[in-house]
């Protein structure tokens, strides 16, 4: 739904990306904050680095897409692992 004064309405989306080729959270460059990923929490478990986002956007596709683009600017490739919905977490795999 769009607001004529303010443009499209944004919603906060919660989702988790997995960093490709990284096995420890300490391998994630600090520059991800400078490229726009100041809305994620980085963790690692079982050899996977997870980036948990809470990102405002007009759609889930826009939220996930912009996060992946921002990570690539910092030299990190990632794929979608899961999306949190009001009904719970949905595994994207």
C-alpha cells in the first residue's frame, strides 16, 4: 500500500543469510557496516556464518536483494537460509 505523501509503505522483514565460503564470524569484514549491513547480527555455528537481518523494505524480495547487494560490496557472497514470518520461521532451503 502506498501513501501519496511518503511513497510506498515499508515493513520490517527478518531473515537469515549464510555467508558463502566463510566458517567463522571473525572472517566477516567489518566493512559490511559501511556498505549498509548495520541491521544484521553475525554469528557462526557448525562451520556456517549466519547473518540475521531485520531490514525495512517495501517487499521481502527488496529486503533480501538489497542485503545481498550490500554484502557483495564488502566482498561477501551469501544465500538465503530462512525467513521469519508471523507464523514462525520458514526454511528457504
